[in-house]
C-alpha cells in the first residue's frame, strides 16, 4: 500500500463532499514550484471556485496577531463564508496561524491541511490545535479546529534542509515510545533520505501516515486535552524548556531537536528509576538500545550544549501543563507505558539532570574517540 492509498480520508474527496461555496488556498511561498503547480491542478479539478491563492513566508514569525488580522482582511476580500473551505500547504506554523484565523472567521471556516514537513505531517496538522504566539509566549491564543482532512505527501519535503527534515523525525520517534506497533514499524524501516524515486517517497509518506495514526487515536479519546492527550507531551517539558532557553541565543534549537533531547532524557530516567510509581519497568534492554540508536542516528543534536538544571527549571516552571506551582510531566516506563501526571521536585530534577549530563558527556567522548 503506498502513501497515497493510506491517507485515510482523501482530501480531494473531502473537499468535494464538503460542497464549498468558495475554496481558498494558502501555502508557503518557498515550496517546490513544480509540486505547487501539480497541487494547483488537483485543486482546480476538485472545486469549481478557487477564489484565492496566497503565498506566505512560513515559520514561527507568522504566528502573530498582526498576521491573523491580515488573513481576516483577505478572507473578507475573498468573500469567504461558513460554507467555504481553506486549504493550507506548509509547515506547522502556517497551519497553526491560518487555522486560527479560519477558525474565528464567521465562527469557523472549514480547513484541509497539506503538511510539508515531517513535524507537521505527524503532529501539527492533526488534532485540531491552532494558535499564535502572544505576550512573549508560544501558542497563548488558539482554538481547536479539526480539519476535514490531512493529506501527507513526502515529496513536499525534498526542498527541506537535512537539519529541518531530521528534526521532524523526533515526533516519529516519540510515537514509537508511545505505541508498540509504531515502535515495530520504525525498527522495521531502514529508509534513507533523500529518497531516490517516487516509490521511496511513498514509503516515507506511509511511515508518516502510520506514525500520525498514533496521535489520531489518542486525540480521538481526548480532543480538547483534558486528560490522556497530555501524553503526547512526552519529552516536551524538557524540550520546550531547551527550545525557549535557546531561542534567545545565537544558536536556537529546532523544536524537534529539543524534543529529541527530551526523549533521550526520558530514556535516561527509566534506566535510573527516577519515577518510582508503578510496579515494573516494561522496557527490555534491546528496546532501549534501539530507541537510543534511532534518536542518535535520525535526529542529530547541536554540538557542545550546556544547560544548567536551574536554567531549565525556570522555563519548565512556565509549562502549560502545570497546575498551580506544580511542574507536571509525562513519565515513561517502556514502549506504550505512560505515567501521567508526575510531579517534579526541584532537587530531584537537579540531581537527575546532572547525572544525565555526565552520562551524555561520557557517551559523546566514547562516540568521538578513535
Ligand atoms: N502536539 C501535541 C498535541 O497536539 O496535543
């Protein structure tokens, strides 16, 4: 089965079935021009009224209130109504910002997402979260607006830098931590990037679709993140702290890189029995080795980092999952075995972080010594 067939809800069919009065297409500017042309043709054959097409810069700077106002003005100019559909093509920042604007225009215009990065294909495009940054903090304003369909095609990713492509694979690895089937799938794949032909692109698309299904199952049980959906934050408490801390430096980490470090930390915690709740560790030595190897080979991290526990703690204290003054985290006891919520004590985090850094340094020395 190829990626095209696996995309559970065909986006062109979804578009036709939604009987839109108007369809608007908002995509990133700097995508593969040939593929943009190909998708433009697909759009024109799936709807009678493509009322507007807009190319925007993608990336985090798009997630502003000002950009949302620009988009709302454009929706007005294009005459979008509650019967219209907005199709987005881009990374997670674009679908977050455009999704937010669409979800508040006339109390909600329907959406179809065509993600163009691994991160958006397995995570951002799914589950309906939209949002912009506000007041100096990420995703402070947002809505839940589940798209009619998400269409994954790895061919969009051929223009990504290797660093951005690799960083997105952290979310694929995270799903392998959360689900045994996804773990087996990832271990069974020996895909290389960039693919050499259409068949190899389809194999990547298939991997992304299967990985995203892990998220979809979890979101189906808790669409508005009142409970179990929080487990999708595995590796993210530390990851968000690293991302926020480095964002003001000359070497900001990508989201996926920061999450990968969070997942390395998760593996370290289990090997050191940090969380004592529950009565067993469900992880075999073999599985731990595989996950560590996947993270090391698929998501290379920036070199020579050093963050103190104190610096990270200050950022963790602002995590959205916290309640009151408690720092809540997702703990992991093996593939598919999650503890949520657990609470960090500052002393215990400091001790674990220091031990992790020492072990990481030893590992790095071993890896670089001849
Ligand atoms: N990215 C985590 C979530 O959508 O819940």
